[in-house]
C-alpha cells in the first residue's frame, strides 16, 4: 500500500446552491407531500408514526406500538455519569441522579391558520381593531419593503389573514423567489391560481376571477404565505383623494356557485375565497361533507446550501505499481518463495512478478510490465489514521508509464 501527501492544489472546498422542489396537496382535511400516498401502518395510522402529510425528522419508531426510542438527559448531583449501571438507564431516578426524557418521533408539515382581528384599547383608551399576528408581519415586512410596498400596508394589522406556515425543514435557507404557485380547485376543476412571477413577494393571480390582481404575499426567509381574507383600511400609498388608485389585495369571490362549509362547523355555506385557501391543512378544522369538493395545491422551490470538499488523488508515472495481493507474484516460477541458507546467513530470494500483459498476436508473449489494479482509495489524517475510504466501481488498471487521478467528493456538514 502506497501513501502520498496532498499538494496545495489537490484539495479545495466549494459551495453548492440547490433548489429542491416540493409540492403540497390538501384534500379532504388531509395533506399529501410530493403526491405520495399516506400509507397506513399495521400499528398506526401511518407507518412512520407521524400524522398524514408529515415527515419524520429522525425516522425513528417506524411502525412501533411499544419499546419506543426516546431521548434523555441525565442530571447527576453526586455521581459521575460513567458510574450509572446499564440496567438503571430506564428508571426515572438513580439515587441522587434524575433522568429527563422526551419522546420520538418528531414530525413537521405545513399548517394553516385564519387569524382574526381583536378589539383592543390604545394609549388614549380608544377601541381599535388589530390582528396580533398581522402586527408581527407588519414589522417583519419592513425588511421586504424594498421588494414591494404592500408589505408595509397598515391593513395587515386590522384584516382577517389566512396564513400558510411552511417549516424551514422543507425549504432550507429561504423560499426561492419566483418559484411559488398556488392552485385552487373545486370538484377537481381549477378555478384560480396565483404565482410569484415578479419575484418581489407578491402573489399575482394568473387564472380565474382574480386574474391580474395581487392576492397575497410571501415572506421568503420565514416560510409564510399571507392571504388577506378581507380588505382593511385605506392606505395612503394606494389612495388618491377618496378613491383607490389600484386594488392592493383581491378579496372577492372566486366561484359563487360552489357553496362549501370551509370551517367545518355550522357556519353557512361560503363562496370560494383566497381567504379559505388551504383549509384543512393541519388547522384543526373538523371535516365537513362539503369539504370534499375543495382541494388546494402549493408548489415551491427552496434554497439550500451544501459545502463539498473535493480531493484529487494522483497515481503518477512509476508509482502505485506494487501490490501485497498474493496473486501479484508468479506462483509457477521456480524462484517463488525460495530462500538460501548457509552456516552464517539466511535470506529469501526475490519472488518474480507475474506477467499479465497480453499480446495482440496469437502464440506471442508480450514484454513484461508491472501492472496493478487499484480498487480502493483511502484518506488518512496527519496522525496516519484512516478517516475515509472510496470504493471504486471497478478495478482500474495502473501501468508504470501512465498517470491516473481519482476525484473524490465529500459533503461537509
């Protein structure tokens, strides 16, 4: 086995920027991820032991009903952790030591919430209507004001807001600008859709009654889609005199013929609105018979980064031409494994190397040349410890007059 030191230009680190695509489909108060069915398990509603449409973050306790894997932290007061016996890990107390436990599996999925305005008192003891979550978005929207002035509309703090929350496990660092599409279906027929076509956070309808209007906003870094259900007060940015210069958010009906109870309760039938988009996505809505008529699709691309180390491993001319494999030597030779001994000395004769070079001519033997086959590349640290290996897909032939370079890639955490 031969070892070589890496040169300065043999190791370099680069950063990959990736945009994985995800698709959520909401139907009948159930969420489907990337069009995958929610497979039931023999011991649970889903075989991953998480709710439908959720991902299992650690993929633990798959299809289990008992003997669950669980995390724990041991708080020791008088004894060291290493003194605790193996049989006592499962107990809640061990002398003066306490074990704090939690539970698996952990899961994540999108969830929807319809936030309402509340009546509160201001500093002059006047009643004002304010949406608490909308107020948070109003302050958050200041950093997005360079993209669109709609992020700073004061009506966000007073309107009903339909919020779609996307955990960062799905999109990474942020949602990619210009890659979000919302689709609204009634009985399988598309009645409205909206896209982030301007890459400024404004969701613009490109189909249906609301076509051409802005129907909501995307908060890219936070994974929030805000769809106002009702319009709020007039904003100076969009008002000239007493009339609006443009509609700052569409809040009209998308389909007046479809009458659905979107909140799952005894509320009268409602027309299709962007404010009802995503109803049933982990929002606690009790299933109502009419909900089977409505379905929703959310498609977007995330932005994630991966640091990769690239290692260039060289086998130059005249190198890597000896093998410790016994087949490397010619066992049929009379000199194989022979030794010479005398009254004062003993030494082994050099065993000949097997000639495996083939000739292009029948009955003719080609000239001898050292030949090896490289099957594995190992990487060692400065203390000569093996830290990683690369198994080659097939053995690579190495001859003395040839150079070979192996390019290894390693993903950094």
